[in-house]
């Protein structure tokens, strides 16, 4: 009879048990923190891949889109705003982590202005180094564009390879924004609880901190501060955990499991700066921001950027800074009722704010006016936005330019110079706004008479002073 003896297995050494336990724990932890990895090329170490790039949205996206639409809907020429230095004045610095507050406050303000769309034009003043260098090259006749240019000289025209520059290519700004981030208050409020039995316990706590920003908007021409604003933003954080710290026989176990999180400080600073920008721009555009400010939501981030939320298209601005009629404005002008011939017929010629150029469907109206004036005298009323309120000298000069533009356009359409006269224009002492329809004021009135109309008395020059009201 054969006997079989089974050997009793030896107990695993304590060191091996610890090593195995550590390996199992490490594998479990690794499974919790794995991230996608990609090997870019053979024999290279794999790299970790994260989420895709997205728009840097804040809780203020809807507010910026809404306010940009409100300003654009006024049909005013866009104001030109620049940004100075928006510094970190808190002085909070860590040797390990560096500055606690972003050093890019000015860049955040620039982005906030850009989110409003073309309702606000943004002028670069923060870093004009490249432009200044190119102007220096142009001044030294070193800057070219690959083409030859004709330049008038004492001996006649000459062809030069450099780009002629006569100054005035840089557009001015109307206002600029400056200021800084002035407060960072740590742990202004905290609370929580911790419970343990036999060195096994749980804990939970919350904490808050805050930042403050102070900005101002300044008139570029006069350097007068038009509005100052001071805003503060609180940030909340939390921490929860489970802790074991005790001996089991001869072994000491120290286990910590938990999580903590905090609202991103720099995101909150960006949101505070964006709200400050809306309020400062409102101070100079006179467009009430309250209906839009009610749209801010801080309990979730929007899924769309301000640009995609905007509904009013960006205005098109010509080289002089005047708004060019587009979309519905052009259609309204081009689809205007035909000018009927007959004594007493009156037609409006609109001008944009501060501009003396004819744009959009106005040119079609001039064709109709010339055709109607050939049959009977026609009154042409030059109108502008009722927000125009210039001093007497500037108003007179602008009126002369507008009358001259319309007169030249009618002459080019076959109306004799003597057939155009000014029937009214405001006197220099007349400071009243002569309204003509919603949002419009009368600038001047012309009487246009073609050679074939056969009506009316002698006409007077288009700029005759005795046609002024009150003279």
C-alpha cells in the first residue's frame, strides 16, 4: 500500500504579504487615475492626452452677448476703446507656486471687449511694439510691400520701391480702461466637522476666499475719469476625507481617502473683470446694462460663447470710422418708396453719426431725386441721428460737407449747379434739435430743380448764408 504524504504549506513571510498588499493597492489606485495615452512615434514614451481645446467661457457670456446686441441695435458708430495696464496689486506670492493672482488682467479686459463684437471697436495700446517698429522703418524709407509707388517730387513724379507714409494711419481711441486686481482675502470664512473613534474617523469642511477688482474708464482726449467701479467675488471650496491611523498587532496602518475642490480663482477674476467692463462701457454708451446683467448665472458654465450667442450682426465700419449701413438698414433704404414728381415732394437723405459720406441705398435715392427734379422742384431734407450735438463751428463745417456731398452727387446725375439751392439750415446761434422722425434730426434742406421742371423762381448758391433760419 502506497501512502501519500501532503506537505503543509509554509506561511508566506510577513514582508511578502506587505509587498503583495501594496502591489494590489497600487494597482487599484492606478485604475482610478488612468488617462488616455498615445505613442506619437516608435520607441517614444507614450504621452497622456487630455480633453480638447474649447472656448474659455465664463458665467458672463450671455451678458456680454446681450449687451453687445443692445449697443449694436442703437445703430450708433462704435466707440473705440483701448486698455492700459490692469495689474495685480495684491502682492500675494508663493515661492513654490509663484503669483497667486493672474498677471494678465489687461488681456482679460481685451477679451471681454472683444466678446461684445463690433459694437465696440478695440484699439491696441498695450503692446504696440511691432507697429512702432514698422512706422520707424517707414520713416527711414525701409518699409515696402513688394510694389513700386509713384511719389510727387520737385522734379516731377518718381517711382520708389519703399512705401510712402504721410502720417495719420493710426486711428485714435475715444476711451481707455485701466485699473487692477486689488484684493485677495484668504479663508474669510470656514467651517466643518470631524469625527473619529479609535483613530478611525471622517472629516468634512468648507472654506471661502475673495478677490476685488478696481477699474476706471478715461476719456482719451481730456484724461477725465468718466466712471470708476469696484467689484468683489467670493470663491467657495470643500474638503471631505476618511482617515485610519492605528496599529493592527505589530503593524501600523495609515490610510487617507478623500477629495477636495475649489472654484477656480482666475476664472472668477475673469468674470469680475468682464462685469466691470460691461458697466464701464455702459457709462459712455448710455445704454442701460441692467436687462443684460440679470442674465448672469454662476451655478453653471454656459455651453456657448458670447460670439455664438449674439443675434445682431457686427456693424461694418469704413476707414473713417463711420458705420456703413448693412442688412435691414440697406434694404430699408434701397426699398424706399419711389420719389414722386410734383411740387412739394420731400425726400430724406440720411447721414450716419458724424459722417459726411453717402452709403447704402442713399445712392439709389439720389437717382430717383434727380429724375423727379427734372419734372418738378423737389425738396431734399438732410437728416442725422438726434444724438449729434456738436458745437457751432463743428456743426457748421459738417453741414457744409454734407451739403457739398449731396450737391456733387446730384450734379453728377445731370442736375445743373444753379438748380440746387439751400432753403434752410440752422443758424449758428440755433442750438435746438430739429427732430424729423424717430431718432432723427434735420440738418439742412435743399430745393432741387431740373432744367425741364419749368417752375420756381431764381435759385441761390448751395451755401448762401441768407438761407439760415433766424438771419
